[in-house]
C-alpha cells in the first residue's frame, strides 16, 4: 500500500520563519502542530477552522505577544497535562529549567523533558520556554545541537526576546 502524501496528513502547511508549520485539525480542534524544514511543500488550509489556526500561528510569528484562542484536542497522560499546564504559565520572554518545572509538578527533570517532547501543540503550549540548567537543552525529542529542531527553539526564544538567545 502506498503511503499518503504528507500534505494529506495535515489540514494545512504554512510558511514559518524557520521553514514550515504543519497544522492538523480534527472536529474543530487543533490536534497537532509540527515544525517542518523548509523543504516541505506548502498546502493551503482545507477548511475555515484550519484557516483560523493558520492565521493565529502566522500572527504569533509576527508578534510574540499574540495570544492563541483555539480549542485544543485533549491529549496526554495526567502527568503530561500537569507539566503542560506548568509550561503554559511561563510568561513570554522568560524560561524555566526542566528542574524548576519538575519541582513545581513534584517530579524529575528527565520526566519533564519527556513530557515536553510529547507536546502535540507547541507554540500553544510553549515548551520551547523550558531549557536545561546549563544551556538550551533538547527540543521535540531532538538533542543535536546543530539540528533543525534546536534551531527552531533558538529562533522561538530569540523571537520572544529571551535574553541570551
């Protein structure tokens, strides 16, 4: 069986300052946002809700203070949702370490890192605002310091005017 083209997996693929952003929606909710490299072909929004998501993601790319107002599909374990709630409280322009978030949710830094990597809706739940105590840390389960995903994290932190990025 031939796999579906990637564009068929997403409700839209829009340009992003670091490449592209894949948007998946389901039942008028955001199901997933995916950082994609520049090589991915763009795909226009498939419906009005996907258009709304694309407009809000683009608004964030233009203004780091933009506040998302989108219904998000429930996902994750109870623990992941606790971590995501803690991450969502980190203000724009600031970061917290994996250890600080772990202390807040009474867990361990590695478990917090795993929950960050399992985040289905980055940007809306800003896991890029969580860093290692000695530097950038990983991102989206990618730890290559010169890789695409860490460059996305650097761009997001710089965009949000976090000192040092």
